[in-house]
């Protein structure tokens, strides 16, 4: 065999042996990379050995080339198996500080929002009194939200509500009262329904938020009287707050009821005295009473709008703000707490 070829082949076998001996000394992926460059890089040992190829004749060249390819594959395999060893050791190293006996992190359990809780409690009491829960859309047409409720386009009562308009005739409902209209359009008396839900107004300050929650109530039948209204609402607030809560009906005005009233209950913080020891009560502002809802006898014009005969039927309606009830029931002093979603506040209701 040609001398050049012989020493070339021996040299290549030497490369494999050397790599086999040195790969164990590579103790990190960085070391191993340096080794790869040294043997297989563009200016590495294998590349250098291959420069001898140009000095070979046509007989030797293919033999030398084949051997070079074999050695390249051997070197690659040697380095790759070392890489796998190093990676496995690294993973074990990461596990070395792991103590499986330590307690895990518990996921914090969620809790119902106080507004949801108040809503549920109110609905529970009222369904217990025989009312059925109904629902309707938050995007409402002008007719259901205003006109059928005895508020024609030029009615001054529309000023009472700062309305968010979607278009000239479509609004975000400003109250849950359109559910009175929707219910009466789809049913004949007797009806006894409540409608809990979100309502929207263009209002935002310390005591007003652009979205809040109301619950509407409606009862229509033959010969429903103001006495039924008083009896029902008195039973309702006494179940919701406490049996010794005092209730008073104060004359008021709403376009969709006649007569209308606002209901006050004795302040639960100061017990109705207006003072806590000698300090004026901050909840009722010394009056001993807090307002909790609006109500009245359904106006005959509302009955006419939905096709009920006001000579045949009478009824009462009421509407209450859920945030207000939640503030009174849970002693929350600031409306904004409901919407900040601070977990330190919310988790107190779990
Ligand atoms: N819709 C009224 C409001 O948002 C609340 C209300 C008052 C509803 C009297 C009623 C009612 O059904 O009879 O201010």
C-alpha cells in the first residue's frame, strides 16, 4: 500500500482513539463543545488530516475518502453520547435540592362577590314569598325602558336618568323596570315576578358607578291593593335584615307608579337612635332611617301600554339597589370597594 495512504489511515484511527480517551474529561457542555471544534471544526484535526487527500492518486483517494467519512461518523457518535451523559447528570443535579416531603402551595379558594351574595339572599326571600325570577337584555329599546313606563320622549322624568345611548332608540337599560313591560307583554295576570340584573347610567363619583345592580318586583292580579304592597315589602325587609326592623313608607314620585313611595328601614348600625353612644351615626346621618327601595301601585298608563285593562287589574311594583343592600347588610362604607376586586376585601365573604 502507498505510504501516504497508510499513514493517513493510521492517523485517522489515532483521532478516534484520542477522542475516545478525552471525551470523559469534558465535564460540561461547554467543554464538550470545545472538543467538538477541536476534532470536527472547520480547522479541526479531521479537516487538517484531510488536506493530505490532494496529494493522493486516483486509486487511493476513494479509499481515503471512505475512511474519512467513517471516522467523522465515529467522532460525532462519541461526542453525542457524552452530551447525553452530561445532560442526564445536569437534570439530576437540578433535582438534588428538591424535597418531595415539603407541603405544596394550596390554590386560594375563590369566594362569591358580596353583590352576588346580596342578590342571592334577596332572591331567596322573594321567591320564598312566591315571586318567580325573570331576566331580560341589558341592551334595551327606548320603548321598553321609557315610553311604556309612562315616560314619553318629552317627559321631564327622563332627566332623572342619565342614559347611555347605543342609538336614538336603543339604550343600555337605566333600570330593571323594562322587565315589568316585557313580562306583561308575554303573560296574562296573575303575575308575580322579580328581575335581578345590571343597569347602566352616565354617572361616576364616590356614591355612583356607571354600572350597578337592581332587583325589580311586579305583582299584578285582580284587586291588589296598597295594603298588599305594604304587607309584602314589610315581610321582605324583616326577613332580609331582622325581625325587629321597623319599616316606613314615605310618599314619593315615579312615572310608572301612582301612588308611589320610598321605603325606609330603621338603621341597623345605630338601631334607629341616630347615635352610637354619643357619636352621630355615619350610616343614617343621625336620622335613624335608611332608604332601601322605591315602590308604588302600577300606573294605569303602564297597563294600557301593555294591553292590560286597568279597570280589571291592579298591581304593585318595586325596585331596589343591590349594592346599597349589600353595604347595609355587610357594613361596607364605600361603594368603590365592590369594583376594585381587592382580594383582601373579597376573601372576607367566603
Ligand atoms: N326604576 C326605579 C329606579 O331605577 C326604581 C323603582 C321605583 C322601580 C319604583 C319600581 C318602582 O318598580 O315601583 O330608580
